[in-house]
């Protein structure tokens, strides 16, 4: 079974304190994937930064995605439904000290489709932990991005080479869901 994981598509990353202008290009593709997964009744999981203002990441990135603030909410274009799962994370990886692995295993998921921000950071570290746990990894290149094109491209190459991720696109994933 497949699960869609949407990493850090939060107000602070799309329009706020750590705004990524390139995020705009991936929102429509992620929306299509969400709709496709909902239609097939497959898991949709939002893996969201959810920080305390004392977290060590604040020194590196400044205040962002502070738990309970508007900046830590999923952007309106992708607002989760009651059936979606929300996992709060405190570091780059969506697996580290979260219930994500047990949520996936309880649903018999063997393949994760990773989308969101940032290809070379949070998506990459989530992919690493998915790889170490034996999941097959699909990355729709038109549904992930980074602050800079170069970081996005380098991230994709790394994911493919070191984690065996299949680099694809949203349309191909949606087509495969209908089979």
C-alpha cells in the first residue's frame, strides 16, 4: 500500500518567516495528489514542523513553525481533512521521535510518496529514515522543491543515488493509482 507524505507545507515555509518562493510551483501538483489519494482512500499524512521557541533549530533558522501559531499551520490550499493524519516533528526527519513509522506499518504501507519542502533538507532526511526502515520511496520531482533550483536538483540526485528513490512526477503517480 502507498501513503502520501506532505512535508512542511506550512504558512511559515510558503509565505512566512522562511518563505520559499519556489513552493508556489508545487502546490497544484500536491493538491492533485491529495485528491487522488483521497479518492482511492489511501493515507494522506502531513508531517509538519512543530517547534517550541527554545528548540535548537531556532539558532540555525530563526523562529519558525512555532507550535500553536498560524505559521505552523498547513497552507489553506492543502488544508487537511478529518481523515488525514497530522504528525508533528521537531527536526528535519518526519520519522525521528514521531509515530510515523508505526502509523504506516499499522496501515500496511510499504511505499511512501514524499512531497513538500525542502528537497535537500526535510524531504531528504525523511527519505533517509524511510530507506533505513525498508520503505520504497517515490519522489514526484514536481511536488518537492527547495529555496534554490540547485539545492532541489542536488537533493533529487542524492535521493536517487543513495536511497534508491524513484524520481517521477505527480501525473505518473496519479495514473498508477488508477490501475
